[in-house]
C-alpha cells in the first residue's frame, strides 16, 4: 500500500510542477523530511531544486523580529518579575529554589494561553461573584458558564482554607505577571514561541510579510492533526489568501464515525474550521484489507523488549531488500523501553549461509541520564552538595570509591587500590578534601569545592573537558559518549551565559545549592541521536515521531492502559473547569491525539504486532490499552494472542567438595606439628561447616577489608570486650577482690571507656581523636548499655576474686586418626576468670543471639543439625584448656549472653527441664565433650573425608563464604 508521504510527493509534483522549488513544506517534526525528499527524488529521477522544509515552530518563528527565549532565560525573567510583584504587594520575595517548580507550571500555562489565543486578563480575572459570570461571560455557552460556576462556588463560602487563599492571591497576581513577563522579555530583545503564535494570529507579527519569500510557490502543511487556536487562525488566513495547501491523512473509519475519538481534531479542522484537504477523495485504509494483529502479553516491563528477539527473525531478510529498506519500525509508546530494546536486538543475524549486519536507526535520542557520563556528572553534583550542605571540607569515602571505580576517570587499578588501602587503614569514613586535592590531576579537579555561584558551571565544564581530553588521549572514547560530552558542554555554556547575565542585571542572590540543582536539571534533559540511516534498517522511535510515517511491519511496545493513552495531564494552575470554559487542552484532547497516532500507524501497515505488560505493579495496571480492545471489538481484524513467558530456571546447588589431597594435607599437618594452633573459634567453624573451615583456616581466604561506616555487630562485641577488660584491669591493679562498692564507683568512667574502645577497635589507638556522628553515638550508647547489664550481674554476684582477664592458655591434646594417635595444640583466650566460694568460673561474653539451652551434646556437635550451640562448645573448650594448663578441676563455664543475662542468668541449661549445668552433671558433660572433640578432630585430619558444606542453610546467614560453598 502506498505510503502517505509518497502520495503527497506525487500530488505535489503533479499540482505544483516548477513551483515546488519555491515552496515551503511544513511538518510537525523533522522526522518526515528525509522520507519526503526520497520520494520526490524517486519520482523525479533527476537532479532538482529542493523546496524548503520547516517544522511548524521554525516556520512561525520566521515572523518574529526577536530572538526566542530559552527555558532558563524565561525562568530568570519570570523570577525577577514575580518577586517585584510580591514585594509591591507587601509580601516576602520567594527563594529561587522554591520558585523553580512553580515557574515551570506558570510558563506552561502562559504558553497554552498564547497558543490558544485566550485572553489572559479575562482568564485570570476574579470570578467569585456568580453574577459576574452572567454579566461578563454572556458569550460563553450555558455549559461553559456552568463549568465556571462549579469551580468558583467552593471559593464563595467565606470559609477559604489557607491553600485556597494562597491560590486566590496567585490567581489575582497572574494578569500583571503575564503582562510584565512578556514586557521584560521584549526589553531584552526576546520572545516566547507562544507569543510568536499569538502575534502572528492577531496580525501583530514583526515580519508579517515573511511568507513573501515563498510567493512563487505554495506553503504546504503536511500531516497535521490537533491544531492550537493560533495555528487554526493562521492556517485559515493563509488558505483564504490562496497561499496554503493542506495534506491531511484521513480514513473514513474514524472520520465518518463521530464516536471515534481518533477523528476528533480532523473533523474539527475540515468541517468546523473549513480547512481544505488536498486529497479530496474519501480514503479508506483500515477497512480496505483484512489485517492480522499479533498481540503479545509479557510478564514484566523489560520482557516487552525480549519479544523482539524471536519476532524480528522473520523481518531481518527484509532489511537486505532495497525496496523494503526502512520499512520495519519499533514504536515505543513507552519510551523507557529504549534501553531494553537496544540491548535485545542483535548487531547481526545469520540467514543460514552467512551473517548480515542489523542496522538500527534511533532518532528519539539516547538520554544522557542512561549513560556513564551522567553517572560522573551526578557524582560531581553529589560531592559538591555534600560539602555545601554539610558546610564541611570532607567527602564520604563512598564518593571517592565511586570516582575511582568510574570507567571514564581513567584511574588505574594500582592507583585505585593504593588510595583505597590507605582509606581502609585509617578508617576514613570522611575523607579530607585537602588530601584529595593534593593528589593533583583529575582527582584534585573533581573534588575541589566550588566557592562562588559564578564558578559552578565553569568548574563542572573543566571536569567534563578534562575527562574528554583524557578519553581522547587514551583512544577509548566512543562516538555516543563524545556526542554526550559535546552536548553537555554546550548546555553548560548556555546556562553559564544566562546565569551570568542575570546576576549582572539583578540583585537577587542565588544560593550555590540552587545553581547546582539547575545544572542537574540542565544535564538531565540532554539526549543525542544515535547514528543511523532513517531510510535503512530497523527504525526505532516514539509514538510522536511516527507522525506522517508508514511502515510495512510495525511493532508497538507499551500498549498498556495508562501509557496509551496517558491518564494524566501536565500540572497546571488553571483548573479543569476553567480550561474547558476557555477551550484549553484537557485530558480528552490527549486521548484523541493518541488515538489518531495509533490508528494512523495501522492504516497502511501489512503486519501489526502489539505488545503489552500484564504484570501489575505501582506504575502499571496490567491492562491492555482501550485502543486495543476497541480495535478488536470494531475492526473485524483477526487477533492472535501470544503469552510470552520467559523460562525461569534456577541453577541447582553446585556440590562443592574439597578433597584432602597432598597439598591440603600438607597445610593440615601444620596443626599436627605445632606450627598452627586450634582455637575455639576454629573448632566451632569446623563443627558448623567443614568447608567454611577450609576456606578460612586452611586456604586462609579472608573477608575483604573495607571502611567501616556503620559499626557492625562484631565491632560492638569487640568494643564491649575491651571496655570490660579495661574496666576490671584498672580495678585489679590495686586489688583483685571485686566488691559492689568498687564496681559501682568505677562505673562513673563507663562513657569515657566506651569512647576509648571505639578509637581502639576502629583505629587501633584508644587515644585517637574521634568526632562521633549520629550512628556512632548510637553504637556508643549500645555498648554502654551492654556493659551495664554485665556490671549489674557482677554487682549482684560480688564479692568475687578476679583471677585473670583475656588469659591466654595452650595445651597439647591427643586424639586418633584411623587408629593412629596424633597431637594438636589447643589455644584459648579466656575473657575472664574469677573465683567465689572456692569455685573458679570461666566467663565468656557474648553480644549475639547465643542460647544457654541445649538438648544434648551430640546434637551440639552435629554439623548438619539445627541445634548447634557454638557458645557451649567454646566455653567447654576454654574450660578444658584452662583446667589442663593450670592444673585446676571443677571449673565452671559461665556464659554472659547479654540478651539473656538478666532473665536467664549465666549457667547453661540442659533438656526440657532446663537442668543447670553444674556439679556432677557438668563433669559428665566435660568428659563427653572430650570424646566428641576427639571424634571431630579424627574426622578433620582424616584424608579420606573431604571438606563439604553443611546442609543447614542457617549456617550461611552471615558467612562471607556463601558463594564459595555453592549456596
């Protein structure tokens, strides 16, 4: 079926002939220009003088005698004028950061008012008195007057809320703001595009004869649908003067049926506004052929793009046919699918004989926000914001790490590791900027704080230029990144010029934070076209870009309700009822525009595929677009539904087994020769999971060190141990007997001890000066609370004699491996040893969720069981080592489990009866412990028993070896 632009080309050549070269052809956007040029060339078949091509805004701008004001110029101008009005009213000027979002809404409203030729004074005029509506708005229909009444009735009760009062003040201010804003721009030699439209429609254009340049030809307007009131007035004038020709792409399917929203604006253009379509014949494409529609239902947002992997296989051969070049299109109703689509489509396909390149043409723009360039820009803005808002000369270590790891900074692995090792060694959560600047180069440039508003854009430009030059020197720069760098520098230049001009002409002070937010807003909107040929390969575009274009095979992605059509309209200060009364765009207008674009795409398509996401989440209802349902119900097309389900598979657990070969046994033998000693922690690790024991104690694979920003649980435990050791060691220096009075008096120093403990554990120096942040203060309070629980217990237990603190003991322990006796050294560091009433106690402090209860010692030693008790094994281990090393008997193991100490005491309890572990039962348990320990050691050093992971997954909850163990 012949494409719309092909028909336009043929008609232009037949009707205008030589006049064509003197004509101006106007589109809604630039995308159709290349297509129409190709059609003209194909028909004429020889060199020819091309007509001029414009977008509608470019064409109307020819009538302006002033320069168009960009977004930042409009904001600064509006900000200045607004505050002037507020001050004149006796109010306080608004800060620019607070005004920015308001300004965007006001500027959007002003643009719509101008585009639709609405009288701004009347629109914003106070209408609280219902009678005034009848008096001043007799020209409105009864329905329109009712819209106004319904809105203002809530404001005429005399009981306005604060928000309503603020709204009314804003409303009253709008007429003066509108006039002053445009007057201020005129003084600067600038104008908004909305004012260009209004002045042209109201015969006030600076260059009313701008169309004379095309007097020997025609003004050709192609493919328009929804027109603003200003466009309508201008088009009617040009038509009446015989200068304009209009090509509307219509179809009787929606033109004849008044209920079809797709034809709403075309019917208005042709029937009510009297515009003439150069295609005088009724045209029917949607019903001309029976079409087949494939509908894909996917599970998830990104899954919509995955459909293309298989669906496009049949279309790839078309790309090699010159007659079909550029005839396959991917239409993204949801433009956030761009990256998933680009990641899905392969760079080449194989036809069974050889590989062919898959060309893509993406002109909807690759957003800076999706690139590594933006990641670096965002990091710089974040660093500067940290220093400004916190009024500090340090940055968080995470920002330094992110900078060093970023691919565009060019930091070598060696330099990165050197810097990070230094940060870890000194535990620098907050890194002094002076030290970073001292490194020179990009590091110094990136982390140099911006001091003045005027320097913000220049400082960021310097960073971008440095990185661009670095990438060029290293020859690692990609074309897309180069385009993004250049676009960013251009935008920063524009912002700098506008900002500098405003600061020179205005007394309004801008905070540095606000300027940084402007920089972020400026770069967020940057996008660059990806390289591609619009007439070849697969075309990827948004729905708006598809206007006037036709394709044989189309794939529309994001055909979900809420996306096609959208269910929201831009934020506005003009309420819906007022918008309706004055003919400004409302949500139904957007529905009609979306409907037309959707149906127009289908008119000449031979193969149609629609894709929507059935998964429900916070941004998606999971429902197909109403347009899809409507088409299915009315069109008579054949609909083929496919449920696209990606197979979800999970990798089975990889069995990890470490055989005890000669090399492994050589490492284990170091324990048997006395070179290595077995600690209580090593024993419990082996009991819990033999494979984790191998990684930690045999292979010596350590958990990577990092800067500790938030103190972890193990650090809290270490701090508590240091506090209690120091607490009692100080007391022990004068007397080993601990009484209630001495403990109570010493507790006055507890807060100071906790602070010293933090410095000791984190910096290995208890006198290291530390300015504690909020989280660290919380940790100090936790450690103090834990220490108080222990000291409460000790006061109740006092008096007692202190025998040792952090006492180190070592013994030789015999066991058998396959009947052969072996000896190993057991090593223990005991938290505390004390004595009362002739009973020596081993006291072990625990801050975790350790339990005093156990059922049987066999269960405690069961590797794959779920009733292990590490604390019991460790305290029995310490008890045995102490007894053997110091020739003591009847030593009692006690566990100070901080979480249970106040409620359950310090004695272990056996079985459901919770029998305290003391006396004869304790001695029996000690004997059983020795047997079980010998058994475990016989297993550990048995070359026939490999290291395997436990089947108890709870053992990997906090383990750094989870992945290595195949979990």
